[in-house]
C-alpha cells in the first residue's frame, strides 16, 4: 500500500491552507497537501500558476501570507532557508564559475565546518552517484549542459537534506538529453531515498518522474494523484486537457444501468454508455471524455464494443510512432483518434475522405461535469 493510501501513514511534508499574495494578487491560494517520505512529487502547471512560489515557500525564500508548512512534523514558520531540513536546486544551477566541480560540491560542507576527510569522502561518493568522477577537476564552463545539471544535483544532494526542492531541474537540457536524464534523476532519487518535490511545466516529465503529481491552475492545486490516476480519472476538463489530449463531447444523462451511465450526445447522433460512478441525474448536462487512443477505428465494425458511430476522415498526420486522425462524425462532432504504428501496414491506414467506424467500450471513456 503506498503511503498516501494508508490512513496510518504520517505525512513528511504537510501544507495546510498555504497562500501567498503579492500586493493584491494571490499567486498561491489555500494549498492543502500531504507529501510522504521518499516520494518524488511533481508540481505541474502552466506558466504563472504559482508553482515556483509554492516551492520557494517550502524552501523559506518566501513567507506564506497564510497557512502553515510542516516538515517532519515541525512548523517552519520564521525559519530561514539554511535552518530548514531542505535544499533547493535552481533551474540556473547557480554553480560558482571559478571553482572546480569538486570544490563546487564541497562548498556547502566546508561552510558547515565538516572535517576535511569527511568532505572528501562525501564528495567522492556523490560524484560517483551522478557519474561525474572523471570531471572532478573541471570548471563549470568546461562542461556540457547535462553535466552541469548533474553537478548542481550533486551539490544539492551532498548535504543530505531531508527534502530536496527542484525548480525545473531539467529545463536547460535539450529534449533528447532531458528524456534520458529523467530516468537518471528518478534512479538517483530512489538510491538516495530523499523526498523530492519537483516543479515542472512539462506533463511528460511529470508523468515519467512522479510518484504523484499535483496539478496547479491559477494558484490552486486542482488535483493530486498518481500519473495513472491523473490521466485515467481526471476530475475536471482542465486536468483532462492539460495532461494529454481528450475529446470532450457534450451530452445529457438519460439514465443509469448499474455501473453504467447513459448519455445522449447530439453531436454524435447517438446515445452512449460509459462505465462511471459519476453522480448525475437524468437530464443533467455532462461531457463524455474520450482519449484519442481509446477509440478503435476501422472500415468495418468489430464485435466487443458497446459504442459505435460513423465518421469521415478529415485530416491525417503521420507522427512516426503513431498516426493522428481528425474525424467528423455523422452528427457533426469533431473527434481526434490516434493509432499506434506498431503493427499496421500502409494499406490499413484510412485516407482523407474515407468513411470509418469508430468504436469504444463502456470502460474507455470518463464523465466530466458541465
Ligand atoms: P513559471 O513556470 O512561468 O515560472 P510559475 O508557475 O512558477 O511560472 P510563479 O513564479 O510562482 O509561477 O508566479 C506566480 C505568479 O505570481 C505570477 O503571476 C507572477 O507574476 C507572480 N509573482 C511571482 N513572484 C512575484 C513577486 N515577487 N512579486 C509580484 N508578483 C510575483
């Protein structure tokens, strides 16, 4: 049982109604959140949603206007950054340009007055962990972006904080290196066992890294869950659209049969059935949300699907690993469908102007409120 599902588990980090105003503007609004020891928790949201401000309040660089921050049960009110059991890794890395890699990493330990031999041992260990031992004598400007990122991570880890706060840690890396480094970061976090809170605006990064994700919008945490929960059971249109893409089809509830809700969708020209616990009475306005990869598409209908509509292919985009189709249903709805390119041959690919059958099961979609 993961700690967040265990009612006995004590949170390691507790945010209790935390807000931050700048002048009259509320950048963070009433965030209440528990994070558990050993988690790699991502704060995910678009530009300006308040994620950096929230992280800075954990580090002690900003003072909350309201609410409390507790780390390991202790209220952090009034504590300066260096008096907290936290360390922060900045997007800019903030390495000292005139110091070698090992001196950069040793800096904080020296300042704390640790014995020389212990400093040397800890620096050597952490250099090995981030695979930078051969670069120990180099200066930051003699390193690649990815290597600098590892030095910054090593410097943040070497002080063995209980909580490491990372603001867009991979933001300076190009896409390819970023993707590789995500797995490395995750591996290092598991090895050191330190709780990480990571700020990112990149949904794929959040999906790759996280034990859980807190999705932010306009200063608020709008949903917290595992990557799987956030993708498969978003609670709102905002979250459904922010993580991946989704077809939202407006409709009205016509009734419930056991675990299934029936929804009349005029734009589909059909009544659909969805496996859902969503509580809505007959006549209520809702949306059927369908991920593009959950819709099966073919020239002929196949057995085993509860829902089917006919559509015409309007656009096709070949993306390599998958193909994206824009379709118009007979009822006038626009649908996006993706097909994985693992097994299909070119002859199977529906072309622009073709009519196809679109099918999905009752378990494929989810229901969102109006
Ligand atoms: P980004 O991904 O663009 O960095 P973010 O989600 O990290 O965005 P924050 O940096 O937390 O966003 O900023 C949230 C809001 O608070 C923004 O509208 C920003 O302009 C505002 N803000 C942040 N710091 C200050 C400040 N010191 N004074 C006034 N407004 C601020």
